[in-house]
C-alpha cells in the first residue's frame, strides 16, 4: 500500500496546484523576424492575377478571395465570389474559421498590396497556413485582366497567348465596365471547423 | 518552444527517430509488466486484474500534469497540440467493436504486437484478425463513409464542454481515477483468481 500512498501524495497536490493557478494563455509561438524576411523576399505569398483569373474562370472551389478593404469599398466593387473581411476586424472570432483552415487557398487583396500584405503578415504571425496575397492588388488586376494591353505583333507566341487569355478572362469576369457593381452578395462559405496543422497517426494502447 | 515539430525545432525525420525509440521503450515496458498476457488483460473485464485500468489512467494523469505544467512554464503552446477530432457515432460504435475484440481476443492492438514479439501464437492470430478487419473496413469504406464521417463534433475537450479551467478538470480526473483505482483493488480482492 505504501508506494501507492506516496504516488497519491505527489499527484494530488500537483493537481491542486494546477487547479489553483490561472491558465497560461500566452502563445509562445512567434515567427522570427529572420524567417519572415526570408519568406517575404522569396515572394512565395503571392498569387499572380493570371493564376487567380484562371482559378476563377475554371470555378476552382479551392480558391477563396478575401477583400480586406472597408465594407463601402467592397460594396462598390469586388472580385467575383470574394468575401469581405476588413483588415480592422480581421482578428474577430467570426473570421477565425475562414483564415485558419487547411482546405483552401485564401487570397487577400486590397487596392494595392499594402493592406493585403498586412493581413497576410498577421495570419503568418498567428501561424495560420494557406493565406496568400493577390500580386499587385486590384489596381494591377484591372490593368492586366480587365484592360490588358495588346502586345506588339512581333511578340513571342507566349505573350500573345497570355494576352488572349487575359482578354477572355477579363470578359468572362465582367471586364470592360470595371466599376460595375455586382449587387448580389458573396456566397456564404460553409463553416469549416478549424483543424490542426499537422496530422499524425495517434497511438492507442 | 514546443510543440517541437510544428515550430521546426526538430525535423520530421528526427521526430520519426524519437518515435521509434519511444515506441521500443513503450513496447519493452508493456511486455515486462505483463501486458503480453491476454489473461491479464482480460482480467479487466472480469475484475480479477485491473492493471490495465491503473496503467492507462496513470499514464493519462502523468501526461495531463506534464502538459499543463509545461504550458505553465511556457514550454509548450497547448493550442498547437493535436486533438483528435470527434466523430460521435463512429467513435461510439468503434469503441464497442474494439471492446468486443478486446474481450474475445484478449489483446488490444498494441499489446498484441507485444505478445507476438515474444512468440505468442494467439497474439499472431489476433494480428491476423486485425488485418482482416482493416481489409473489410477498407473495402466497405464507400458504404460506411457517410456514417464514418457523420456527426462531426470538431475537437471538443472536457474543460471546454464543462466550461471549467483545465487545471480544475485535471484535479477532478485525478480524484475520479483514485476512486476507480480503489474500486479496482476492491474488485481484485472480491473476484480473485488463483492462476492466470
């Protein structure tokens, strides 16, 4: 009986200590500035307008466009299917399931790239995966997809093909009249239960 | 600092190596404490030997205390620790099937490999049955999938469900476990078995 008594005498006070102290809610995980700089320099966080246009035209369900501008700006114009998460309210609980998930590609965009990059840095700092930034923002989008400039006829075939794709995609995505406001609200995404990043086989007994 | 892998403190390969060492240690201790005997394991269901209950609850308590203290010292971020997602009905039915296999076969999956490694024939048959079950499940998966993935509950935890602090729940579980150990020892005296 003795060793069991000792065991209980150790374990129960430890439990009492845990019950008494406040829970630790700080998150020691932090992206080191070095890592972040490396990541930013590599430009891996960018989705080019062509990639996004291609996914939009082919109705790729893994793409989620997130407009980080204010609600007013979003109402005026937004990319087809985009949802609006203003940068100022990004950390609210209601958006957590959208920005912390491992099923889809979230692509942030704003007019330029500054706000979208800020949003990306936030999610990066929080350790969330699968968040990206639309390269060049809406301005560049309008320039390349909505109103592409024809390359000179002496250009290589790839340039011409790119132009043709952009022209087609621009038309399909409501090009020409750029400031056309689409009044229909963005489709609500089904709620995704957040899943942890790494899945490993767990041991039973 | 932790979890070690997610924060890239150790690589995936180091992780596998550590898991390999820990696995060998785990199997060794299981075998040396008699867990390769199906009679000892089945004793849990008849009440003459409740070592299974005691061992696994002690392991759970030690792990809980360890994790919470490490979280307190900022050694690990509990939000990043993997929590098994809960699919309610498949968990209940799966648990029942596992229990039925446990009591008829006399092993649970881990201990069957312990038994097989010291040459127990019944453990080898148990492993064969396990693979048969895996094959049947895999082949019937299209039929079972809606059930298997149904009633998804996310990753609920006891403190969350009860609205209590982690530490309070841990203390509660320790007290409950101590009570169960006491009942277990009482059952061992009540339903003794001479040789098994």
